[in-house]
């Protein structure tokens, strides 16, 4: 396919994009908007990757992500570029906040406790999530000596050192471990929540940093706004709009790439049975890292080894549609997190219809129960009946679920959550150094520089720009 905007004096080959998740689609959209021809190869029969929204009996069910952060601006900016700006909705203002399981009961996560940092003293000191000694230890944080080493450390080590063991076990572990479906004893502080490391370095204390930040924010804007947004029609609205902007003939859906080869002047992709899928000026690989490792194995064995070192966890999401009256003890919060020390079968529960409008019919509730993760991988692999039983058991014990759900949808995401464990940033630096030795090759996606949707979009766009700038131009 020749692209109308390609300068007539040059004839360049297209750029290949492997993987049609949000990263690959964002890369494609950026190349297309720059007038650069591309081919996108997606192994699955549909585009979107992990992002998938389904409609079931008037419920709008997200099988994975249901919103994105707006502080990292790329998802919101892409929606606006695609004309979806007016379709973005903030979280409902009236039920913001989360509950945490504490000695079998539900308590609110103290207002002002953000991931690994206390922001406001009074709500934390008056909350009974922590025992009195636990609260006193947390209050001593400003007096804890600043760490001098700049080496990476685990989320668990950081939180225990600064906030105390109890604050780690009861708050930090479920909040950060939940986001990554990971093991906080292994997750890297620098790769997951480096802002708190920087705060310790700059202010010597998270409390002091929070105080400075609050004063600055009060000066800047006053009222709190939603940190997350979602398209009114769910993530599929974004995926469908992206697809609509891309040339249909450039999309190869249901085509798995098996290998990448490097020729003297171009890259070649091989598909099933070694058949050629074409020649390209550059290749952007956006698959999970373990697939990327297989693809580049013949080009660079050391790069493949580094990619294999990025671990993944899996999770299963049981989505249930219920009548509101079926919850005997409903909570006024967007969700529930469960510390590992509580030994529950669910990592977290999310009330999708409390968070966003239009997710469930009037008088009904959309609830999603997350099972598995790095700490309980075997649970995510249970069969559908067992997963449903786990979800019902957890809901019945925690919020008094009675009766059968009206709607049920089970989403399985085996090996789809990259684990940014201690040393991740060093590994990424080594990967980047090896990739730089192969002009025209780019790796992008959740495995590398951020798992959230905005970071994936940013990474896909970065890779597209890098290829567009560096792809060799060929004489006709
Ligand atoms: C349960 C869950 C909940 C989440 N919740 C949120 C949330 O609320 N907010 C948020 O910001 N993020 C969330 N995330 C994270 C975010 O959704 C993902 O990190 C992001 O969607 C990953 O996009 P990606 O394009 O990098 O990878 P993927 O979506 O994994 O896409 C990679 C694609 O590559 C394809 N592929 C693989 N091998 C080949 C091959 N050989 N040839 C061709 N194609 C191939 C795959 O089929 C896949 O479609 C969540 C993730 C999960 C699993």
C-alpha cells in the first residue's frame, strides 16, 4: 500500500507493529497521523489486547481495566485527539475511597493514605485500621533517618523502614500489591512508586513532603478532583475509535508473528510455518516480554535473555451483576482491598457501577472480584465454577451477598501483569542498550516503562516517533 503523504522522491517500506493492544494501536495511530505506512499484526482474533469491554443484559462489563489515571496525560490526550474528550467521565464524587479488610471486618482506608505515603495526620491517627502502637510508629516517620543508599529496594522494605511493619502489612501491601497483582516483598520501589523515594530524598520524610505538597495544591486549585477517568462507553469506545482512524488494509488481525529477522537493509517477519509476512524498514514489538523474547531470539540472544527475566503474574476477574438488595451490608466506597495477612481468597473487589454511570441497570450493581496475582497464582487457575464460588463466598462474608447473581462474566488474564521487581530499571537500561544496537527495532508496552494505560500509550507513541525518525529512506 502506498501512503498518499509519503514524499514522492522516496519509496520506504512500511513499519511493522507486532501486537494490537493499546500500545500497538497507539503506535499505529501515531505513525498514521505522521503519514507513515505501517502493518499491524495481532495474533488474537480481536484488537485491544488486555482491554476488553462486553455488554451483558444491560451491564457494561470491563473484563480488565476500567479507567485510567489522568495525571499521566497521554490517555486523556489521546481520547481528546480522537474526538472522545466529551465522552470521558470522572469517577462519581459521592463514593470515592476504598475499604480495607481488617481482622475480618471492613474499615475505610484512612483518608489521606495514598499508596505508600501518609498525607494527613488526623484521619490516619484516628482510624482503627492500625493498632495504637502501629499508629504511633507511623506518626514517628519524620524522625526516621533518611536512607543514604540510592540502590533500589522493595516496596515492603521501604514501607517497613519508614512507616512501620503494621502500616506496611495493613495498608501498603494491599494497596500497591493490588495494583500490580504483585508481591510487595519483591516489587521495586524505584519502578513502581519512585515519587515516594524522591520525597524521602528531598524532604527526609513523607509526612513533610505531603505537607509541602498540600500547601502548594491549596494555593493552586483548592477542591479535589477525580484522579481517574473512563470513556462513557467503556474502554472499547477508545479501542473502537482508534481502530476507526486506522486504514483497514494495514491491519492483520489473527496473524501471529513467529520470528523477526534482520536483513542488510530491512527487517523481515516470519509467520506460522516460517512463511514471510513481508519486509519492513522498522519493527515495533508490543507483545508481552516473554513473546518479545521469542521473536528477537535469532536477532539478539542476550536481549531475549533479558526479556525472559521480566516476570509476569496472572489474575482472574469474576464480574457479577446483582440486584442492590442482594448486598445486606453495602459499602460506601469504590472497592475493597484485602491484605495478604488476612488470608482471603480475593485480592480486591471493585464496585464498577459505584465508580462510573451506566455500568449497571437502575437498582442493580456491577461487582468485580479479582483473584490470583503473584501471591496466590493457583487460585486464578481454578475452573469457572470454583472461581464463581470464591467470588460468592468473599462477597457473602464481606458485604453479605445473598442469592445468585443475575449476570456472570469470568475474565482470565494468565501471565498478563508484568512484575516490576527490584532491579527492573537496571534491566530496562540493559534492554535499551541492546535494542539501540539494532537500528529500526523498538520494544514498547506494559513490560517496560509503566503498566498503566497512559504509560502504554506514551510508550507506543514514543516507539512510533523513534521509528519514523530513524527508518531508512530508500531511493525509488
Ligand atoms: C485485570 C487487569 C486490570 C487492569 N486495570 C487497569 C486499570 O484500571 N487502569 C490501567 O491504567 N491499567 C490497568 N491494567 C493494565 C493495562 O490494562 C495493561 O497494562 C495494558 O492494557 C497493556 O497493553 P499492551 O498493549 O502493552 O499489552 P497487551 O494488551 O497484552 O497487548 C499485547 C498484544 O500482543 C499480541 N501478541 C502477542 N504475541 C503476538 C505475536 N507473536 N504476534 C502478534 N501479536 C501478538 C497479544 O495477543 C496482545 O493482543 C489492568 C490489567 C489487567 C490484566
